[in-house]
């Protein structure tokens, strides 16, 4: 009966099949719409000897160590194993930087610079970001690392006449990639000779007495100086008017609710304020952004930082490609404090993003319709994600699921369906639905509908 198919297997799971040689069309299933692939028009449909190179798509295989098998089948279904080996599939790359990090702020001693993450292609994985600041010469060369690993750097006398560069490293479970920013402007000296106070007036008790009051006794003076000294050893203050008793607010733009449900791909803005307990704004302060997606056991990832304006207001942009997650915003009154002075938390829920294409768009009453699509939202479970194909009449009615299939690790899926009972001219509409699952941190989402006319 001859050589018919080559079969790619992930262990015992069939991943793909290919006809080795169609033999002028005789070595092919005459009725591809049913489950029997061995229906031929001739008694000996396939060549008895074939030499050919076949190419398989490894993105359909499971990520990580697997047993890769390739078998050959003849036209009666007999199977012989041709390849059987242990391999490691690594289709998911390490993070790729698509736009370099940036350095913002005023390059002047006594002011601060803040790092922008740039843009990264994470292949649907969660990333942890780390920062490294480097001090360069006036030409932006000869750079050496300096103390500090946060998204902000407070400029000091040693920076004057030099340029600063930030190096951002994105780390996922697939590896890490680092990218440096362009150099900042040359750092200027602070204006005047008196440095700005390290502690905002009114936030830390001081030894001075108010006008008209008795001088502070020496015993009280020693007591009140202690917290000042302790504060000065904590590092630079975070913002003008920095306070340990800060009040941080956060809300989704246009809403006062602490939770928001959105469609995948829709960018979201979070707005908030940072003020002292007396209501005065804390200006030019870094507010950290972090998040944990809704997958059980997920780690917190660093989302960078935003800076408050002159009125204490700030805005953070949340990518439309992020999964459902808890968003955390933190303010530390001194750079690198172990404990935040104020926090705010929001809940974000994202519907799964799905695409679907169908063809041909016009077919006969027994035509074969082929579907292909992709889950646009990730991370996707290592075994893939279940996707439902649904149909109904163009005029409405209940959606019926006619096929459930599993996507690849990259989220692609495909299937065929042959019509059997259609009579007359009818238009069907189809959609793909991805249900919520524990290992898939998205709400149930559906694709746009596609129409197929039967006549």
C-alpha cells in the first residue's frame, strides 16, 4: 500500500501529520471531513519507495525536555518508528529590547534622574526589572557603576561635569537581557552655595522654638536632635516635602472603583495623589509600580516608577497586554527605605484576547471550512490553552460549541469542519472563545465573529 504519512509526536501525543508523497493525488484521503484518514480511490494509492525531506513546526511541541518521535505510516495504518530521541524544546526566547531605556529629569546636582524602562518583547512571560546606574565622562564614555539599584538617582557633587547612564535588565524564566540608555545631559552644579535641606520643614522635629516661645531647654534639644540624625542617615529624601506620614491615593482614570474589568489590548491609566498629612503635596517624588498576575504562585514584578508633579499628582500607564493582576503603588519617604511610607492597591481584570479567521467565506452545502486563530493574551500554560469554536445563524440565536481544541504554547490553533446538514442558502457566523482557567490569568474572552455563506 506504500508510504503514506510522517507523524510528529511529543512522547505519545500526536502533534502533526504530513503526507510524504501524494503520488499525483492518489495518496491522499478521499474524505478528509471524517475521522477515517485511510479512504483511497485505488488499491495501491501510495509509492512503495519515497525519498523526501520534511519540515515540522517545533512551536507545536511542549516547551522543555521531551521525547521526540517521528513515525512513518503506510496506507493501511501500519506504523514504524523512524526517530526516537530526547531533546529540549526552547521556542520561547529571552526578553528582547525593542526600545532602549531612557533617562529623565534635570541633570543638576541636588536634583534627581529617573529611569524609563523602554520597551521589551517578553514573549508573554512576566519579567523582573533591575536597574544599574553608571557615571560616565563628559563624552558619555568610560562609564563605571555607582551605588544604587533603583529607578531613581539623586545627583550629587561627584556627578557634576559628567553624564549618567542607566542599564535596565529584564529577567524572565527564559533568561535575561540588559540594555543601556543614551547618556544624560552633562550634570551642572547646584545653583548658589547653600544646599537644599535634607529634611522637609515640619516633617521631623527640630530644635528651634517658635517666635514668642521660650527657648528649647538643652535636654529637649538633645532629644529632638536624635530623630534628625537618624533621618539623615537613611539616605536622600524622596521628593520635596517628603514625609513618613504621607497619604498615597490611586484610582483608575475616570473611575473611583478599586477594581476595573477591561478587554485585552486596552491601555489603562491610573491616576493618584501624594500628599503629607497636612494636605501639602509632595513634589518630584518617585512612586513605585509593581504587580502580581492572577496565576497562583506568581511572583511580583517591577513595573518601574512614576514621578509626582508640582501638585503631588501622578499618572501611570498600564499596558493593554497585561493579564489580570493586582497593582501596587508605593511611596518611600527616603530612597531605598526598606518599608514604604504609603501604599495603594488596585485590582485589574482583563478579558482574553482571541483572533479567528475562517475560509473560504463562501462554500457549498458539503464544503470544508478551515479555521485558524491565535490567543493574543499570555502567559499561556505550557501545555497550551483550551479554545472553543462556536457557531450560530447570522440572525442570532444561541451559540453552539462544535469543536474544542488546544492551542500551541505560542497560542496558535487551527481546525477544519465539514458541513453535512445545510440545505439552501444560509449564512453562519463563527467565533472562538477562551474560557477562564486557573493557570490562565484572564477572564473569558471571545474573538470577533467571522461569517461564512453556504449556497
